[in-house]
C-alpha cells in the first residue's frame, strides 16, 4: 500500500507540473534562492525546485542549491563517446532545405527546445521522488488517492494527444542510420549518371539532413564512426553531378571543422589528395569554393594535414588560383594562408616551454615557409596586388572590390617576413600604392558616410603596408 501511494504521488506531482504550465497567466514568475508562491496558471522556467502543500493547496518554487546546480551542469557537460540524447521531432523535419536561412533558424530553435539529455531527465526524476517521499507523512491517504486518480485521467488524455500529433522519439544514432539507409538507395545511380531530377533533389535533402545534424561535435564523431566519410562523402565527391559534389563538400567541411577526431579520419581516407584533385580539375565556381571551404576546415590547427597539403602540391595550386580572376576562390586561398601564418605566430604565445617546443617541432615538419617560396606564392600574391590596385585606379569616382583590396593588403603585410627577399619589384608596388592612396584621399570628401568609412579604413591599411615595404627595402640596402 505504501508503494502504491508513492506511485500515485509521483504521477500526481508530474501532472501537477503539466497542469500548472498549461494554465494561461500573463504574469511572470521570477525565481530566487528563497521559496516563493506560484500563482495558479503562472508559467515557471525549468530547472527549479517545486513543492506543493497538499493541506493548504499552496505551490512554491525556488532556484536549485549550488551543489545541485553543479551536479546538473556536470551531467549536462559529460563527454560521451556516443550521443545518448532524445530528440522529439515531427516526420520529415530533417529533410527540409538548409539553403533557406529562415528554415535554419527555425530548426535551430526547435532543436534547442525539444532536446533533453537523459542525464537531466534522471536528475529531475530523482528530485521528484525525494520530494514525494518527504511529503508522504503529511498526506491524508483517502483524499490524496482521489486527487491522484483525477490527475491520472488528465495524464491519459495527454498521451492520446501525443499520439494524435504523431511525435517520434529517436536517438541521434537512429536518425543518422535512417539517413544512411535512404542514401544507399541512390549510390549506384549516382555512379552511372542515371539519376532523375527528383532523385537528385532527394539526395540533396538527405545531405542537408546530415549537415544539419553534424554541426554538433559528438554527432559528427558518431557520423565518422559509422563510416560516413566512406559511405556518404566519398560517393558524393566521386559523383558526376556537380550539385551533389558541392553538397558533399559542404558536408565534409561541417564534419571536420574544429573536430580533431573527424579530421584524423578524413586524413586517413586520403581526403587531402581528393580535394586537391577536385580543386585543380573542376571548373564550377561553386564546387571550387566549397572545396576550399572543406580543405580549410580539414587542415586548420592540424599540422599533419597541412604537411599532406603542401607535399601534394597544394601551394602550387593556390598560386594558380591567385591568377585566375575568380574573386571568390582568391579570397578563400588568401584567408587560409593568413590563418596558417597566424597559427605559427600563436606558438610563441604558449607559456609552457615544453608545450611550446613540442608544438613548434610539430609545425616544423610541414616546411611551410620553404614550400611557399618554392611554389612562387609570393610572386603570385605580389602580381595580384598590383593588378587589383591598378584596376581600382581605372574608376576615379568610386571604390570597387574593397574586400579583395583589404584581404590582399593584409596578406602582403603578413607574408612579408617570409617573402621579403623574394619580391623583386617592390618599387613598382610602392608606386602603385602611392597612386591608390592619392586616389582614396581625393574620394573622401565626395562620397557618402558609409563609403567614407570604408575608404578611411583602406587608407590606414595601405599606409601600414607601405611602411612595411619601405622598411623591407631599407633593410635590403
């Protein structure tokens, strides 16, 4: 009998919370460390202590104590090899296009609202049971059972509503496995170039579903453990359909970004060589741009991948991109090289001497600076700067391609310590820089405020570049 009372109380307590949250009330409950009375129908945030006095009918809540909060935070942040969360989602949610920014925003909000970790659920249930045990001695058995039975009817109604809504409860592994199965249906047609347009759209939807999920580091690792690189990404990269190839590249970039374990798996699958092949043979701007995105995500903060990139002629390919007049890819190449330079500069900021020396030794194996010089990257960058500055001088009434001018100027400043002895036409570059400075200074009084800010920023950046080059020339003399 005592056990039944506890069960009834547990169900009563659960439904009481559901009942309180379902009532409309425009007032807002502001929790504190002290117990406060909750008005009927007043909504309360999650993660609070809640207690109900069955004799007076008063419900109160307060913030969790520090020790309980620490325990909750620990449980939520525990790193597990496989995701063990529950996701509530309507059917087909994962197969909507991710290109629509509004859809992305909506999905993100739904995920944040509906995802609850198992550890948190266990913690809440434990607190509920403890609260019920404390109240047992104060309750009149007959009246309590009547109230509990009444609330159980409401609970049954809630279950029926959930069935009608057709809400599924699945784990991350189950969602990924479902997407894997759907993708397998189209692997052979992808190889034989026999896909219908509707089938291409379905494949793109599946890839969007993967890409949406693997922005979470743990799910990206799970994707890699399930051989997603071999069974999903590589078939896409080998596809003759450029739209599928582009989405596969975006999926790869999302999976490896800031995720060392997935980066290592991608390197093991020779993805560096594959990406460089696509970059040097494919003519589609979207594919080349996505390829650079994936390549950048794969090699950043990963010296072993950088070494593979340099050893397989990546810097030579980058130099050619700087001369091909494709602005989108030129910007990505320069930004990647700048990031790799910054990585090496940051080594000096490591306070622990042993860690700093170990990191320096690791990066030294890439032979980055010598490879830059060997493949003529300095000259390619110098030529691009002169060309872009001269193009800017063609129109004396406005500023064009300021993003390119900004990135190429920053790149020249950053790479000067490496290339200072390799740029043999600095006097030509300095003349063009002076012409551009005069051009910008003449524009500042005749443009709108927003454009004036852009021009002033460019002036300061180019002045800095001029100073760097003049100092370099002086040291040579």
